[in-house]
């Protein structure tokens, strides 16, 4: 079987500080995966390593069965909102158009007609077209997040990675964003990293807990103590049952060294 994303024993260090330790996971095409875990647990690092923005110390990453570095244009990325995003004096349409350029710098009038059409279509799909000329500094948190999702979609990706997509939005925008992601999941694989664990977990069809190591599918269920102590994932989530399955640990990976 070809997986949308497959990691084999991936380890990442920043200098001497380990961020990911022997992380392996197979993510099926069409999955709606939530990667949950505490701050500093390595979620952002994991997304960046899939995107090829960070070189792992060890391990292998495949996307649709090929080395991930050859496949980056099949992946859309929605980074976590930073203050920098808000301060940048640029319109909603420009933000989405820039994704179409793939890093090539051009002036506005040199955009291809096709790029403009695609950018407007994506904004329309997300009910944002009426905001296309608005400066991004003048958007609400929820609107800005949806604009960044539009930017991630503008490259027509088969896999969409999102980093903390609800960290800067209120509760009603949070459910709006997850409804949107559920819709987008109908024809693409979606991977969301979030520390906002219990609040949003019911939307995902699979969950993985990450805190340096990753709890993933295996023959054993997560036990509550390990879940809470090692991964910082709430017991409720595991014990009181959502309709999805939770990744369980591989037998030999339980010893902490
Ligand atoms: N650029 C960096 N340089 C050094 N350490 C980093 C860097 N980025 C992240 N780290 C460290 O790596 C670990 C994982 O961070 P991160 O992937 O951002 O976790 P999360 O997204 O789950 O909060 C943390 O200990 C963090 O301090
Ligand atoms: Mg992060």
C-alpha cells in the first residue's frame, strides 16, 4: 500500500537537543489526522520535517511512496500565525497569489491570468472573495486563519498540513475552521498539529500523541498513565471514547532512555 506520508525512524535534533526520537508513522491517503501533544513536544518540527524544511538526523520520509524532497509541490502548508503575518501590509488576494508563485518574485502585473483565476477561485470556495482587497492586518483572527488556509490550498495540494490552525481564533471560528477542514478532507489528506487537545479531538478520524516520541497504531492500547505523564494528552480523550481510534504504542518503544 502506498501511504500519503510515511515516516520511518525519524529523529531530529537541534544542536544537542532532541526534538523527535525514532518517529514512525504511516498516514493513509484521505486521513484526517490530529497530532496532539504539549508545547515543545515536536509537532511543528514534525510538520517541517515532512515538508523538507528541516533535515532529519536519521530516518526516512516518503510522500506517496517517493522521497519527500521530490514531492513538496504535492503538499500545502499552513504555518502557525505569527505577529509578523499581521503586520505585513499586503492584501488578502496578494497573500494567496504569492503561494502560486512558489517563491519566485514578480510584480503584480506579471501574475499569470491562470494564477489570478485560481487564487480567486480558492477565496471564493472559502467564502473570502469579498475580502480580497482587504489588508490582512484588518482581518479578524478567524478570517486571517482562513486566508492562510486559502494560501495553503492555492497550490492545489493533495496533502494539507496545518500548524495550530485555531491558536488565534475564538470558539465559534474554531468550529467553523474544523467544519471547513472536514469538507476539504473529502478530497485530500489533512494533518493538523495542535496543543488544543480535548477541544478539537472529535473532528479527527485518527489521533497521534507526540512528545518527542510518537504514540501510533499497534497492538496495544494507550494506557492512561503513560498517555498523561509521557505525552501530556488528556486521559478523557483516550478513556471516554471518541468514535475514532487512537494510536496505541508499539511494544518495544515504551522504555524511556
Ligand atoms: N529552531 C530551533 N532551535 C532550537 N531548538 C528548537 C528550535 N525549534 C524548536 N526547538 C525545540 O525543539 C523542541 C520541539 O519544538 P516544536 O517542534 O516547536 O514543538 P511544538 O510545535 O510541539 O510546540 C522544543 O524543545 C523546542 O524548544
Ligand atoms: Mg508548534
